[in-house]
């Protein structure tokens, strides 16, 4: 990035141009789901229990929350999702 250039968050088309339609729809669904406080409360209580007893929820977490909010598990895995 040019040190003199100014970052603008006004143009969302430009800001999310690297994302696929599928990725944007997935993110929209995730954020819309997080708007339901009851769903979030239930999820935050049940998820640790589900992991503790060995239910196969880690893949679901990795494919949703982890993919949206975490860059990667290692420095080499830190990449933008498409």
C-alpha cells in the first residue's frame, strides 16, 4: 500500500471484491444468526459441553465462526478466505 494513500470504508463493493458471492452470503447468514441473542446464549452454553463429550462440532465451528473471525491456525495458514 502506498504510504500516502488513504483507506476508505465507504465503498463496500471495492472492500469486498476479493470475496465470492458464496462467501458473502455465508457471512451474512452468520451475522444474521448472531443477531438472535437466544441463539447465541444457547450456543455459548452448549458448545463447550458438546466438545467435552466428543460430539463432532469442531468441523462446524471451524467452517463458520473460525473461518470468519480467525486468519488461520498457523502463521502459514493465515490467509484471507474467499
